[in-house]
C-alpha cells in the first residue's frame, strides 16, 4: 500500500511539474521575441523552452524585458533608480500612465496579544489582495488598493478626473477605471510635476 501511495505521489508531482510551464512569448532587450513555454521562477527570472521536450533555459531581467502569457503582459519594472533588480508586475493599462498590478498572496498568519497577555495567539486567514502601481515620468509610484489624495496631485492636469473621483463618480478603489479615464481623456502629453 505504501509503495502504491509513493508511486501515485511521484506521478502527481511529475504532472504538476510539467503543468507549471505555460505557453507564452518572451520579450528580449534586443527587441526580439521567442514563443514557447514559460515558467516563472520564485526568486528571479524565468525558465523558457521553445518546445515542451527541450531543456529549459533560465533568463533574468538582464536579458528579458518581460513576457506575455494568454494576452496578459508581465514586465520587469524598477521601483526606483537605486534598485539593482526590477520587480515583475502585471501590466494592466499602457498609455501616458502605465498601470501595473501585483497580487499579494494571502495565507495564514498568527496574531499575538502581547507579552503580558494570557490569551493564546489567534490564526487569521488573510485573503490575497491586489496592489496597484503607476509608472509615470520614468517613476514607479505605489498606489496600493485605492487612489489617495497624494495621487490626485499627480493627476491634477486632468481636472475632470480629479472632480469625478472627489464626487465619487469614479470610486477611489476603482483604480483601473481612473487610470483608463486619464489616458483616454487627458493623457496625450507627458505629466509635469511642480
């Protein structure tokens, strides 16, 4: 029985390992691209193979600007000029303002009540959430889950949008609609900051 379970686990693991590669296109820094199978590595870069049976090649941000999987665009973006390694973000909107998102995984976390408490720690199941970033004027600016007043200052050259957000015609949590509106109605010229 134990032997059967071991074989079953090995087969399931092999299937899962093969399923981690997804069909997509890698975009290289020299303006070329290759179609094949992509697997995102947990720490940096990606594994790529042109055919399913090929041995994978590892690429990092040094060779690749991003990749596309199922019409979803993933790009390497520097958080600031000091960052040595860029982060990979999902591109949601491309325009004068480029909007990116990153999913923050949930999971369980233990929450204590302090050293003097006699209460036992509680395990909290956190849901995953989306964090937005906008790339404007060669800077990546973290928005978070909603547009805040400091972001309205960046969008001030689009008074109609600022008004719609303040009047709650576009809710502050509807970041995609707000940035899409900006690019559609006001994003024809680069934003200047005072």
